[in-house]
C-alpha cells in the first residue's frame, strides 16, 4: 500500500490533470486536494492497521479466558461517486485491503480515468493479483451485479440517497453488511459573536468548493439577526470575487459541473426558488459568465446566493449538489437548532461563534454526523465519518473502517 501511494505521488501531476479534465474540477483543487488525499488514504490505513488491539477477559471462577479476534469479511463491493473520484475510491480500497479483503470496486462511469490509471500501477506496487479488481460500467449493470451477488458480503457506497435505498433493497435478501454515505443538506449557523473575517471566506469556500459538488458543502446558511445584513453584504461581495473559468486555469476558483443534465438540474432549482418568491443576490440569472472562447459551450455556472427563501422551499430541503447556497435569518439558539434539524438529511454542519458554551450546546443537539466549529473540512482520519437520518448508515475512519471490513469473533478457552 505504501508503494502504491509512492507510485501515485510520483505521477501526481498526470493524475491531477486527468482528474481535472475528466471531472471538470479546477486543476488547483485536483493538485492540492484530490490526488494528495488519495495518496494519504493508502499511507494512513497502511499505518493504522498495525495499531489495533483485541479484547481479553478472564473468568477465574470458571477457569476460562475469553479473547476476540478479527478476520477479513471476504470480498468487499466498493462503489464510489463522480465528484471526488480517486479520493473516495481509495478511501474505500485502502482500509478494505488493509484488513485482508479482496475488493471489487466500481468507480463512477462518468469519471473513471484515474481509477484506470491506478490499475496500471497495481502490479508495480506488487499488489497480489485478484486483490484489487476494478469494474468499469454503469450503476444499473455493473453496480447492480456487485450489490446483488451472493458472494459479496460487504458493500461500501458513497452517492445519492435514492441509490443508497436501492442498494439496501437489493442487499436485503443476502443480509449484507452495508456502509452508506449518502446525501447532505448541510447548515452553517452563524451567531452574532462570530469572527466574520474568518467566517465569511471560509463559508464561501464551504459553499462553492469543487463547484459545490461535495456532499459536505454548505447549502443552508442561518445568520443571527444582529449581523444578518452585514454578513449578507460581505458574503455576496466575497462570492463575486470567485472566478469561474477553464479547469486548466490555475487561477480559477471553480471549474465546470459534471454534465449538461446536472447543470440544467441545478439551474432549475434557482428558477424554482425565484418562482416561490426568493431573491437571487448574485450568480445565475444576475450576472453573465465570462469564459474563454473554447469553454463557452461547457457546463459552467456562477456561484449563486439566494435569500428570502422559506424553510419549506425545495432549495432548503433538497440536495442541489451545485454552486447554490441559501442565506436566511434567525433570532434564537433554540429556533435555529429546530430549523437546522428540520430536514431529512444529517451529514454535516458548521457553527460560528466565540462562545464556547454555545458551541458545545448546539453541536450536541444538531442532527449531524460531523460538526465543525469556526472551520470547515478539517479531517482527522482516525475519527468517524458518516451521517444520520437520510445521510447514511454506518461510519468510516480508522477504527470504524476496521470494524466494518472485518468480522469479530469471541473465542473462549477453558483451562
């Protein structure tokens, strides 16, 4: 695994270029986030697997000793999405093979190039034949075959909630072990005592990084009334500074969306919001895109800020998965917790406040698997990752992935 990490790192620029061209993300994001994280995934799990311990108890009165042992689960079916292709594919492959499993992995058919490039390095890394198997194909064919096969007892999937529900249905007859990381509709809660100099640029990034095509992106921003107008003014000003351009342009903040169909879907949400009485402050339908000639027919969209939108609006309830965020006002802590929790998703949230007591109270009550305070997307891979409610089942991370990709047995020795 360490050797494979080294080989990918040696070709980092080639992998980054391929990821940018294939997915539409900026070359800068691919160079600094996607490929370095893919490398780190292998190195992290190559190390963490060496440090797990087992349990042991004694029953002297019975003359018995008990201990636990973990064994590989078998063949793991791994299905990864199109938004962070190699990043999330390796997040699944690394712990699975570290635990001694063989894997059948299916990258998204929309972004398969870097998975194919990694395949060419497996022999060089001396990964034994048959341990890592990559299947290229669509969800209804290749994905369905993996999920429905009786000899694949483990399924780890990252993608939409709808697909996750289908996987649960197909897996049920075989009682498969599932880890599902699904959709998100993540709130940012900004209290009056927040440090806006830190909060605003970070919240712009959390809203629009990777074109908003990250399950952890902020799409609902709740701002306390006392700072609402100042926040909104500065947030829109900062958003307008973000440059949408060719993915190969190292100065671009945002590249292209994944497909024509996805771009049209995201734009429809903006139109629906307007029809419901919301106000578009910048972005789609307000300003015009300035793109190089060769990119003018691409799937680009300006970062878009919506306000005066009701909590029950589709833009506040449904995952858009694009460069669109909604900003609304709140008055009290109790009110904002109820509103932030008032959706079916529960993946991530951010809290901005200098009040330590407030941070702890709100973090505890938010129905989110991850809560960042005064920051965003700082991850320790030792700790659990995953969501509540419709955002998924299970957790992944050093200990959680180890437990998912192995089966534990209790052994009793009478002496």
